[in-house]
C-alpha cells in the first residue's frame, strides 16, 4: 500500500473536487448520502474492496461492475465521479475519497464526529446524552456517532472527538486508581 502522505495527496484533491461539484449544484447532502451508501457497500463487501483495488482488473470491467451496482442508485454526478476515478486509475482510493468527503461535509455543516466505545449497546437516550455532552465541549451544531462495542471496558464509555478523549469507562477508572496508588 502507498504511504499516508502519498494517499493524502491523491485523496484530498478528489474529495475537494467532488465537494466543489456538490456545492456548485446544491447537492452537498445528496452526494453525502451517496458517499455514505458507497462506504457502507465497501464496508459490507470484502469481495468488492478486493475487486476495486486489484490492479490486474481493467478499468472497463470495474466500470461495468460499478454500473451494475450503483447506476440509478446514486446521483448522476456521483456516478460520473466514480467513472472518472476508474478512468484515472484512482478507484482503489474510493473509500478514502468518500471518507474525506464526509470530513469536508462535517466541517461545512459544523458536525462533530464522536467515536464512542461502549461496554454494551447504547439505547437512544444514552446516545442523545452523548451527543449533548459532545455538543457542549465542541460547540458543534450536531454530532455524528460512530459506536463500537467493547465488552472489555466492563462498563461506561470512551468518547473520542478529534484529539480529545473523554474516558468514563470502568476500565479507565480502575487504571487511573492504580496509577494514583502506585
């Protein structure tokens, strides 16, 4: 795989170009939904990820599969963008470009992304409490939650927003107690 810096140099301009098209045509949310759909598709299909990143498979074959999967299901601008990435040999960065577009969309709309690790599944009320807490310390208009369940936490949650970490897990409290005793 290529280095992080090289990836950023490729991914960022494409994500910004997609955002520019979306902004110009007042399709920021529509293309945002398309990008989320594509990311979900990539996340759910290891076969698709391997197919897209395989350098042996020729662009026309990749375009045919993308057409079958997404034509008519995403906006025409999104679909044309996918074809452009394929033609330029950049389709292997599709997941990264989509994730970068989502980051740009969050910045545009002042939405914070909170990565939440919880010992158990969170109900709607608990998720809303976390959103309110994150809004309080980020001044964001809204909060998007990315929730992972980790039973090793024993109880509580860990919330990451950018470089800020709020650890209110039982494991974290036990670790802090052990440090203070030593």
